[in-house]
C-alpha cells in the first residue's frame, strides 16, 4: 500500500484531487486507517485512475466519467474515443512540437556557450515534493562533473549521498508517456515488498537535442527503496 502523497507523486495527480475523487466516490482509497483517517492506495487502482484522466481529457464531466466507469466501460471503447480526440489535434500538436524542438535546441546552444567544464555524464533531476504539483515544483537539476567548477548564486557543486538500494526502470519515448513507466515501477515496488525512502530521480540518458526525436528519448526513472 502507498500513502496518499506517494500515490500522488507516482500517478502525477495532486493530493487535493485524489481527496476530491474520494469525496464524490469516483476513486475510493484501498484502505482508510480507522484511527488516523489516513488514506492508502494500491497499484491495482492505477488503471481506474488512468481511465478517469483519459476521459477527463476528452472533456467529460466527473459525473459522466463516474457513470461510464460504473458501467464497466471496455478499454477498447476508451481507446477508440482517445483516437478520435487524437486525430482532431494531431496536426496542431505536430506543428507546435516542431517549434518547441527548435526552441530547445537554441536554448541548449546558448547554455553551452562559455561553459567552464563538460558534463561527465547525462543530466538528471531530483524531485523533492511529497506529492505531485502542477506548479512551484521543488526539483533540483544537476549534471555530473569530473572536476569542481566555481559556484554562483544558484549553481552549487555537491556530492550526492550514496543510495543502498534503488528501484529503477528505463523509459523510451516522449515525456508525455512517462506516467505509464512510473505506473509499472510503482507496481513492481509494491509487488516485491519495498517502500520508497527518498526523492525520485530522472536521468536523461538521451534527451532533447538536434540528434534525437522525442520518440527516441531515453530516461531512467529511479526511486530509493527499502524492504518492508
């Protein structure tokens, strides 16, 4: 079982949203502690949550979503609805993605101008929030170095603490589909009797740049874990 904050972070749904889904009966916790009232969720609930989010993206109200899910809406029907939505916006998304890629390439070129040291490996991000946030995210961006560089107001050099056990998986493809890989990793952690004991990391092995298309991005997802 996962605490509501852990389930929020791994499903990328804010805690307040999960609480609201509980209140309206759309997604009940797997267990609620009778003494503390704390909510706990299971990896088995991820498919229902994914259906809720998919139908919400189609513009359905939460009441309509509840009626559809309570009627055991088949996965194939949901896929068909999503394909229709995808066809409506595909051309527009393709154009905007191309523009975004051009901007990212220019930003990378500017950031590399006058660099004092080359990275010793792929960049990474460390996420410190206890729950998923849509804004004001507490995240640390870092690159490994072979030697120290001068520090500034926002640039610091430090050594990451060693992690005894790390659960990880490799995600290949656009960042928009990363939630599916997080869901599989969540299931593995629970099924194998581990619990999360620290902030998760994303290592960008192959990422945005002129040599890679979004479908070719490779990202390693990591969680420090400990046997229960």
